[in-house]
C-alpha cells in the first residue's frame, strides 16, 4: 500500500500474551473471550506489529515491539516468542536491515512498544537501529523516567538509556509535524502523551492506533484496558475520534491484533465496530 510519499509495510516483531482481564478492563470474560480466547493462564494471544514507512529518502519504523533482551522468567510470563518471527526476519522479507532505518517513531515507551529500540550485543546493550534518530514525546519521557507505582512495571530504562548516551534521541511535543508527511494525534488515557501518527493523501488516511485501540475487539467505546492510567479518558478519546474515522473512512492500524493488520470502522447505530479488514502488506 502507498499513501502520500510513503510505501507502507506491516512488520510483526513478536508474538506474546497478556492477561485477558487486564486487556479488557470492566468487560466480563464471557464477552471478551468470544473475541480473544484465553489460555490456561488467562493470557490472550497478541502480536507486536510495527509500521514501516519508506519514501525516497527515509525509512521510518513506528514502534519496535518487545525486543529480545528478556530473561527467561519474564519471557515465560508474557509468552514472548521472537524465534518464530522477529524484527530482523520481518524487515528482511521486504529487503531491509536495521541499518537502513533513518527514524524510529516511538508512540510511547512501554516495553511492548519500545523494547526493540535496543538489543543485546553479547552482554552490552546497543541501539538496534544505529543510523536512526529516535523521536520521543517529552511528557511520556518524563513519565517513563519517573513512573508511578502503577506504571513502573511498564517502563524499562534499558530500552532508551543507551540512545541518550549516543545522542540519538530527539524530543517532540507531538503537536507539531516533526517527520515529513506525518501528522500526529495525541492521547492521554492510556499513558501520558501517546503519539498516533497519521499518514494521508487525497485518497486514503491511516492512523496508527497504538494502545488507544490495540485490537479490533477494542473498537467499541467501553472496551478499554485496565492497563490505562485513565480508562474513562481513553473511552472519551475514542468517542471523540471514532466519528471522524467513520465519516472520513480512515484506516486504523492495529499494533496488537494477531488477526487484523488494519481495518475501516462503521457505526451500527449503537456501537462502533470493524467494517472491513485490510491487509497493508504481506
């Protein structure tokens, strides 16, 4: 798919699992399990899916997934699999390697979105994309480095410390355009200052939903995560943007849905729901 100056590629970097109850908040299990079956540990199957944007002079990757720096204990807890599919394999499918990436767009710094920012080289943590600039929202940076007790398990300094040491980070407020042809929508319900890139031309608009709508099952307004710092704010942010998405027929891109890369959305008079599943690439 091509939108504007960019060719778009879906890049799956891992599979993993999170607790279904946490992923769907107040929604009862008999309802959410119809959309996302749970294993015997109550985990639902998910992916980390990045979006690669390629223009004549830039190769931009939006979010980098869980990464591969995990100790066995934690990879088991989250059922993280980077053997079957990973960043390098997915990039290679389209003829690219990490050294080709010019920019990394960090929607926010939770471990399942920024873990692939860095990698292990022996016992040393190094940047995964040695030639890239990493774009980080300043408020989310502040939260990541001074998290509350609720948030601290979601942020891991190893995902960004070496980037700062190598002067590879550029801070943005997310209100002004900082990459060509990419607008940004900011939300605050899931975490402070989460950035959603929007790419558009005269025919199509696509928005990267990150954790505002991580899976197709999260399209209905009340279906929000217990992981959100302000679940009611998340529901309101969805209520504000979904009418525009429906009216203007935007494509929404899912970071965590194991089935759907992207889709259009419809309103059935009562609920917002998936209209048409869309394959971006692959």
